[in-house]
C-alpha cells in the first residue's frame, strides 16, 4: 500500500456520515404511518351492517339458548322488547312471569345507540312492544320473526318451530339462511 492511499482512507471526508433524515424520507414515513392508521381505524370501527349483524346474531344465540334452557329446566321462558331494550322472563314457582335480572347470559340488555327492534311477530301475529314472546318448555316452539334496524340497514331474527334461530338480512330469502356468528 502506498503512502498516498493511506492518507485518502483516513481523510475526514471518507468517514463523513449523513446527519439526520431528508424531508422526502420523513414524508414517506408519515404517509406509510397514515395508511397504517387508516387501516386500523377502519378495522376498529365496523360499519352499520356489521354492527347490526353482530347484535342480531347475539340475540339469535340468546333466544336459542333460552329455548334450550326452558326445555331442559321444564320451566317456560319468555322474551320481551321495546324499541331499544330487551329482557328475558322465567316462570316462577307460582307460575307467574318473573324478570331475569341477575343471570349473566339472560340479563336485560340495551341495543347500541340508533339500533331498534321495529317489529316482533309470533306465529304470524304482531306483538305489541313489551308483550312477551313465549319460549315453551314442553311444546314445539312457535315460529317468530324479530325485525331490527340500524341506520339504513335491516335484518331479521327468525325462530323456527324446531327451536333453531337464524339471522337473515332483509334481502335474503328464508330458504338461503346463513347463520351469523356472534
């Protein structure tokens, strides 16, 4: 190695490093972070259709479980609702309906803001708000339909005489039932 090349390697210009980031690099990082944040926000804030489907699936599962509970315990249960609340009932020792208050699964519930139960029918008959929908302990269940709205979206919770409860969007025929997961 010659003396001249050794001087060039140890010169201060050879070890010069960049101090900080350029404006372009900072902008690229900010754009990537903005896109990632946008994706996260979309995932965390579901749309109206998803919110309604999840709440309807929860109600369908609760109604199906209440029917199973009624048949296994031998005591009839019922469900009632007004526009934004619903609750479960159970026959007591005196054969009167008693509100279920302290049960974790069958506790009274309030629907998310803006969501409503707009219509409940049992065996084709329209029920008034607050009127109980009976879930028999011994007989086959009466078919029922609960229509729910949220913003501009509607769905139906349908109870069959077999005890099965399904969720159907308004535009899906009953033969093409797709059970929604809670």
